[in-house]
C-alpha cells in the first residue's frame, strides 16, 4: 500500500497493475477515509497533478506516470473508526488460473465491507493471500445469496470481464424457490427496476417506469402444492431456474415478487407469513443460488462452463418437497 504523507506533498509512480483506472476512483482507494467530495475538490483546485499537469476526476492514469498528492489531513472527529481486521479465509474454489478466481460463496457472507459490515469475501481472501498483488471483485452477489462469484487477479482480466458484462455476457443462471405459483413453464420478465433507500436506510428496489431496463428469463423446474406445503400452511411453491439478461441490483428477487411469487426466505421482498411457515421445513435463509456461469475466458477466449451445486441446506428442502410429490 502506498504511504501518503499528512504533512508534505507525496509523489507516487503509477504501476502497470494500476493503469487504466479513473483518477478519482484510484485516489478514493488509496486515501482511506477521505470523502469523495474532498478528493474532487483537490483535483479541481489543481493540487493533484499527473506528470506535473492539471487533471480531471475522470482522467485515466497510465503506467509510469507520476502522481502528485498534496498533504492530506483528516480531522480527528471525522476519522472513521478503525475497521475490524478481516480474518484470513479461503472459500471453495470452482475455477482458478493466473488471472481469474471463481469461488462458491456461502450464504450470509457479504462480498465486501461497508454498510455496517466490517469485512466481506474480498477482504478475507486478500488477508489469506498477502502475496497477491491484485484481487478485485468482478461483480456482486447479495449477502444472503450463495453461489458463483468471480474475482479478477489481474486488472486486464477485470477490464475485459466488465466489457463482457456490459454486453450481456457471461450467462448467469440462478436457482430459486418461490412462495406462490408461476403458471407458465418458461417466460420472460422485462420490468424496469428503480433503486431507492428504505425507511431504515436499507437499499431497496421496486418496479418503476423511471428505473433501469431489466430482463430475466424464468423456467419452472417443479411445482409443489399438496402434502408438505399444505402441512405448514402454504398453498404453493415453485422451483425455478432464472437466467439473467441484465444484472440489476436485486433483479431476480423483485422480478419474482412482481409475479406474486417472491423468493422463499427473502426478508426484504418476501412474504413474512410464508417465510415463518417455511422455517418449519428447515429453511433458515433466502432460497437463491448462483448455480452456473457460461463465459469465454477473459484473456484466452476458452469457453468455460462453471457450476456450483445447490448447497446442502437448500437441496434438503427440494428433496423433502419432491418426496411428497411435485405437480
């Protein structure tokens, strides 16, 4: 990590693995605790220089450039509390080579620290691999969602994967159990999604014409009604495969909710009574799992089909329901 002086001007040489980033994003990363507004202010004031020249927040940094950073002071009262050190942890590896790591993330673990979470998957992996020069999340999974998560080990791979994601690639397939009935065996949901802040400050999403376009393809794998669901007071459950055509926040959760079939165990968008009753079947988490990734390798172009089996606690629920008979 770069050493930044609080009392004098610092000069940093940009390394090859840091090149290509926006200047403001790079400074936010290395100037821990400094507000983004302050970083933009010192850039616009000309106090930050690239090769002795004025620059803009969206300037791209290049390998070999020398970055001038003025003395940075943070008032003691504004300084955030020291974060809890992330414990070193490796996760189940589904695929790994020199540029890409794909893990099977367990439910209940955030992908990164922030919003009241001291640390997440990425901080724990970095702690477990102190020799790794570059480890960055390619995309995100909700804390309570399990399954395949991509981590770039080189900036070139991250840039290529982000370009691929913008072009609806890779193909991402999820498995979910909905509390309700989906009548069609295969159908598309194309409803725009709008992000807003909930009453408790939580991140929320709703269907709205003002939102971003979103597209999910659903395929019903099984329907359950008689037997076990009725025993716990639930009329129907639908086991479904969801393929993302866009990757919006909470997309599958809100699209299923819009079909009156919210995800079982979803505390934010789900059916409170149904969730309580499903706990009697042993469901103690949200039933959403990122099960497949189909992509071309970001550097070699090799076709990769990566899979993560349904976790045991979810597979047991499906086995119990199937034993009672699907419809």
